[in-house]
């Protein structure tokens, strides 16, 4: 189950009430910073922008590929560990605006995580250290540390132990024997 906090709205759908939930000028500032970062080829600059202007917790040597889209309304609810790769055109959401409610949840991405291109990460999920997420995956639940997941709906393809066995003799990912 995702860890989100639910907020009921009355009348029109929750997106109609968006500026009652988040200040307009915060969204404008976040949008401009995110768009600058999406197109810059300088990884260290992206991390600096995210940390200093959006409040995202970003570990050292983490790489956000071209066109990664962070949550424009609540980016401060996103944290990413060190030496992680977030693939091209991935979207990381910390909010959901629904008809009768909106939901907010922290997104925690561990260290040494590999997230493939075109993934969508929903609010309230945790991706454990060393996990691998296949391209095109909808991450709608927690990803165990060291596992390999993929698909829509997301499922565990290999557990940490199965992956270690598969890579046992791999010269790069295995023990190299």
C-alpha cells in the first residue's frame, strides 16, 4: 500500500481547487526550475537546481537523464540517494488530484538504484537501495532493495537473491570468478 495522506474536497474536483492546496507562485517557480533542469546536459547543475530551489534531497553522483519530470507542486517530498540513475523521460509524482480528494506522499528512491526510461513513480512509494526498474514501468508500490522489477502493473521479475545468482559470474556485476 502506498503511503499517502488523503484530503477531501467539496464541490468541483480537487484539481479545480489546486491553488487552495499549493501557492500559485510556488508552482510557477517550480515549473521554471524543472524545465531548465530537464533540458540542461549538466548533471551537477540539475542536482544543484533541485537541491537549492526545489528542496529535493539528492545524493552525490546521482544522475537525472534528459527530460526527467519532477512533481511540479510538491518536489520537496522527493528524495534520491547517492549514485542513482533516473532514466530519460521518467516522471516522479508526489501528488494525485482525484475527483473527491487529493493525496500527497513522499517518494523515497534509495542509493545505487537504476530506473529505466519512461517510468512513472507514484506518490508514497519507496524504492530500495540497489533496485533496478525496467523501462516503461509504472511504480505503484514499494520496490524491495536489490530487486529487479518491471511491467504495468509492476511486478518483481527477480528478487535480490535471484539477481545475485544470475550475476554470480558476470565480470561487471558479479564476483568476477
